[in-house]
C-alpha cells in the first residue's frame, strides 16, 4: 500500500525525534556518573577475530562496538544513500540536466565555503587542517526532521531544494572520504574489491534480479574494502550502483531494496550511530568552544553553510544559470540554506576519520559539530517559521519526498 504524504511527513518527524533523543542520551551518559559505563560499552569487543589489521588495530583482533557501528552499520547507511542517488539521478529529481543545475551549484558552494572558513579559523595548522571536511556535510535526516516539524511553514519546493542539495552534498562527501580519508592502501584487497564490483555490475547487465546475490556481493565487497584501507562505508555506495533499477518498474530490485532497508536505517542505524558518536564530555568552561578547532567547525557549519549555499543560489539566479524554486521567498531559501548547516551524522562521521588515534581532537570536533548544528537548526527553524508563505497554486505543488523515503511500493 502506497504511503500518503501525511504518512511520509509523520515518519520524517518521528525519525528526526528518535535521532535527537539518541544524541541527547549519549550526551547525558557522557556527562553523568554513567560516563565510564558508556565508554566501556563503546570499547567492548565482540564478533569474529578478523584476519587483517585495519587502521587503529594491531594484528588479529576483534572489533569494538564503536568500530562495528562506524565501519559496519554505516556501510548500510551509505548503501541507502547510493540507492537514493542512483534512483534520483536516473529517473528522479536529478534526472533532468536543468533540475540538477541549482542543487549542484548550491552544494559546491555549501562544501567549499565551510571548508575555507574552517581552514582560516584553525590557521592552516598542520595538526588540525585535516578536519577541513567536517563542516562540509549536511545531515539530511535531521534537517528534514526540522522541516517536518515546521509543517506548512516549509513549502514543498523548499523541501525539494533541501533534499536535492543534500543528495549532491552526499555524493561530494563520499568522494571526499574516498580521496582524503583513506589509510595506507592494500592494493591486492582493493583490486579484489574492484573485481567484485565489476562482477556485480555484470550480473545487472545480464539481467540477474534476485537481491540475495547483490547482498552477498555487498558483504564480500565490504570485507575487501575494509581490508584495503579505503573506508569500509564506500562499499555501500559501490554496491548500490550495481543494483538494477528496472526503469519504470514499480518493484525493481533497487526500489525493493531501498524500501526494505529504509526503516532500519532511519530508526535503528542512524540513531545508534548518533548514540555512539555524539557522546562527548562537555567543557565546564565555555571558552573551550572558542578554541580554534571547535570554533572552526561551528563557524563552518553555521556561517559557512548559509553563506555558501545561499550565496551560490543567489549568484546562479542573478546570472540566469538557474531559477529560484517556485512559490518561495528569498527568506525561505535563506532559511533552507541555514538548515544545511546541520552537520551532525556526516560531520561526526568525518570528524572520527579526520583525527584517528587523537581522541582529544575528535572530541573538540564533536563539540563544534553539536554547537554548529544546534545553531543552524534553531535559527533556520526561526527564519522559516516567521516568514509568511506565498499562497500556493496547484501548479506550484511538487512532490518533495525525503532523501531516505524511497518510492512507495505498490502492493
């Protein structure tokens, strides 16, 4: 049975609330008598002894809860991201070259300006500059959750704009992770991973449609990418690109897989990651927030994102490269640009990659991420809430689904 727009909005709102609760639970645990128990939980090791040593592990070892979440469960998150990007690019909001132009321009501005602000604040310090990509990412689940809470104060076209920017933004984040946050490469494992990807693509080319074979391939690919030194989550994106979309089919393998894993990602994997990643001991002195690293992340998210995204959209419209979304005011576009500064999941994720083995820097990046994301959420909400909407016309209403809301399955 297909979901109604009301069902989708309710699901988005609930997913945002669950993520917020998970993050708050982590902060409470890390700043209470439960702190030691929380740390022990993250460091608890279980599972099979792996026959190789990824970065941060010596010799044959079991992985910790934190490692399984960041390198394991988040690979499924990126699988969903890849499925969404492929569907949108081939037959969705990004299928038309004209429709792609504005979100691509906005996303490029929204990645470049925050990175530049971060670099300027930390003074190109070699020990901290590796975190330049932390404020370049947008947490679409959190941002869409804010829009869902706003309800009628967030026009459908604003939601559509935010979603399409986030899709392009995630493509950029994947490229950044693959190129700049990769450890020493194991060329044999990397070659084997590319071979498995080629085999999966060949299966799609020759009409293999049973999902079980792609899921087996995904698991093997994850093991090989994990061993290669490239971050294991990239396996999710590579696997997603091989799943056949069956263009025009209501129950294609890609749509079926997207539909099946969507609730698990949004209501389990993302909140679990939020719980694992957001736990940081808050400084007793507010001056700690103004240290170069957390300040760079905070300003990158809060100022960099709004300046980069809104500035790029404004310039593109003035130069007639693209048009402002229909049925919106500039103030609403600005509010959406501010919401792009909610980095949370992706920023916390990249922060952990940027400073391996340096927990004090990771914690500093977390503080900046939480502060910048909170500021962006509150100010973006206020701008949209108090901007009077333009009365909608029938021809202005567009379907604006969540990035993680797959096309409804038809029974």
